[in-house]
C-alpha cells in the first residue's frame, strides 16, 4: 500500500506541475488511480481525482492572480457559467456514453494543435483587442467548456487556454491563469456532487493533494519565470500527448 501511495503521490506531483502550466493533469492522475484501485467504482476514482486537482489548481490560480492582470468582467462570467454547466454536464452523463465523444475531441484537439503550430506568434504576445469585451462570448465559452468538463473532461485546460488566447488575444501566460480560475469553478461543481455522494477516498486524496500542490508550485513558478513563449511550447507538447493518448484509447483500446 505504501508503494502504491508513493506512486500516486509522484504522479500527483507531476500532474500538478503540468496542470499549473497548461492543464492535462488528469492524463496522469486518472489512469494511475484506475491502475492502483481496479476494483473501485469509477465515480469514486473521478471524485478522488477532482478532490486532488482542485487543491493544486486553486493554488496555481492564486499564485497567477498575484502576478498576472486579469479581466474579471470576462473571467467572472466565464467561471460562473462554467460552474452551472459543469454540474449539468455531470448530470447528463447517463444520457449517452461520454466515450462516444472521443473522435470529436481528437479532431478538435488536432485543429487546436495545427492552428497553434501555424501561427508562430499565437499566444506569445498579447494582441491589441479593438472590439468590445464580449461578455456574452465569455458566458458561452464558460458554459460550453464547463458542460464538457462535467460530462467528459480530457483536454479541458487546453481548450480553455486556446479559446482565451484566440477569442481575447491574451498571451498563453494570461490565458493559462484564466483557465485555472475556470477550472477551479468546474472542479467545485463536480465536487458538489461527489462529496454528498461519498465518492472520494479521503486519505488517498489528502496525500495526493499535498504532492499535487507541490507540483503546482513548481509549475506556476516555471511558467511565470519563463513567460508565454515557454508556456506555448509546453502547451504544444501536452496537446500532442493528449491526442496520442485519446487515439490509443479510441482505436487500440
């Protein structure tokens, strides 16, 4: 059990590190939890993952917000819409199997990756925005991504970063900071279902959360120290791995 817990904590540290920069921590934590606890219910494993993730994500969000200027008129609307939609997404899981979304998500992530590779300066410099703040767009963005995160989830952080950079001309560092705030909101919505249901392994989650928080500290430090260009490179790497993982699960699994 101690060996398993050490493995889980190591994975949680790495997940927190990557997630603090560009999202994708669930790629590490969720498979680890399923491998270590093959007999546990999926709801309990997903609930444990959310309980761990919100600690690191919340810390990273707080750290970013102390140094990165945010547009709260946009971000507040996106976070609120994401909270409501995430809960609705979780409730809609029974309507059809979430795994049916895999091919669609692969195509969307490929489009995100190709666009980012093609636009060499995308997300590196903050662009000039000569249009209104688009508060309605923030509500739609938050609702769409929030529902997706509650219903399926893989790539949520990456989609958020891409959309904030694309729709609001934010650089990747600012977009990553904004994504953390919205992720905290969607995680809270998920936990509002998982906690009353008792679908969390508390002792495991507590140990992993400490490691995840440590990883988030390192990841947010690296991102702020090295800037938007560094975050862009990590974003490309993580999206590539996410595409490969989803392709494997879809066509080889």
